[in-house]
């Protein structure tokens, strides 16, 4: 399995950066090659073009964007589970993202 690129989108990109770190730690622990990064909703389209992620995970505060992204993209798009987000459960979010990529 090649390297996976996981993009997280939130309102400003700040709260999600801590979650990215937790996801990276979980990936390293499990020997998963993944590029994980966060961006703000306003930069999302630029990042999609430049980074070509395998999956797009939305912070709960930008769940209203889900429909537009799903309509425009051919990659999986999902809102991050509110509890996993709130508790910064990086491993859970990573597993969800990888499962979405595998199912595609």
C-alpha cells in the first residue's frame, strides 16, 4: 500500500493541527505511510489542487461544506466524528480515513 495523503479541513486550520499530530503519531506507531495535513476552509480548494489528497476529512465546525465537496470531488469526503474530534483521538480519525480510502 503506497503513501496515503489525508487532508483535514477546519474553520481556521488551528484546532485541527493538534489532531494532525496525533494522527501522525498513530500512523508512525502502526507503520503506516501517510501524509496528513490541515488547512482552513478558505484554502481548501487550492490545497486539493496542489496536494491531491486521497481523502478529505472535515472538522465538525465546517460540516456544512460536506455537500459541496462531495459534489465536486471524486475522493471520499466525511465529517470527523464529533467525539473523536473533541477528544483528539487521532488514531480513530486515522483509521476512519484509511477505511474510506480502502473502500473507494
